[in-house]
C-alpha cells in the first residue's frame, strides 16, 4: 500500500510540475512585447519579485537538509527561480534608471532575507521537523500572499463586468495547479503545501466562476483581445 501511495504521489507531483511550468511560462508573451518595444511601459516588476522570493523559499524547503524526499518541490521551484530571474533581467535591461534601482533594492532585500533565514534555520534548528516547520511557515505566509494577488483582478472584473484582464487559460491553469499540489500534500500529509495551494485552488475556482458570470457581458472587442491573450 505504501508503494502505491508513493507512486501516486510521484505521478501527481510530476503532473503538478508540468502545470506549474506552464504557469511560470505564462508571462512570456508580456516579456516578448517588452523586448520588441524596448520598454517596460507600465508593467510592474512586483509580481515577478514576489514569485522569485516564493520560489527561493520553496527551493530551500525542498532541500534534503530541510525536508527530505521533496525532489519534485525542488525541481519545479528551481525552474521557476531561473525563469523569474530571466524575466527580471529583461525588466532591468529595458527599465528606466528609477525602475532599475527599485528592482535592485528589492532584490537585495530578498537575497539578504534568504541568507538570514538559511543561516538562522541551519544554526538554530537541528532536526528535520523543526527546520521544516520554520521554513514551512514562511512558505505559507509568502505563498498565500502570492496567491492573494488575483483578488485585485477579481474586484476589477466585478466593477467593470468584463473579463478582459483575467484570461481564462491562466485561471484554469491556476486551478489545475492548485488541485494537483493540494492532492500531493495529502500523500503524505504536508500542511505547508496544503494551505497555500488549497487557498490558490479556491481563488482560481472563484475566478472561473466570475469568468462564467461576466464572459457574456464583456464587450465584443474585449472578448477578441481576451482570446488573443489566451492563444498567446
């Protein structure tokens, strides 16, 4: 029975990695546009900086010295870390000097924070359980903050009665990603993975419900733009 549970866990984890990889790739069209225009315009670096910190925390959480047998957690978040670094590099290249300075300051703060967390955890917590608990709490906090980001978009959808700024494919991918990792967290039970991904699943489900409610009220020209964004 244990072998079967392990096999199911690995299958779900691999599927979750594939979907998460798709989520990490979703900003690619935006950055292709930035490269073509050679300007970041009004795009904000904050979501990518937040995702970068989240990936750093989860990569650290999945290390054998913190939480053994978490290879799938390390692989996807390591990939996410690389992609977010790439996105931020493009942002820095094509940003204004003021925007560049802002990114560097936040990056420096995040790296310093991770260094403090790593040193403090490894020096003060001497068991896997304690290390997993400390890093897991941080993952829950920052993972929840990252998943809460769509709340502003959902508010905009209700106010404008338009799904222009909430592409269906991204909402669906977020939902499937949340379902996969929530299921993964039960095999065996891991509350640190369950809480942020369970919340992410609920928020993505609300987005899909909002999409169903307001899709028909979206103006025709906006619907065409939504479909183009989804295809990209």
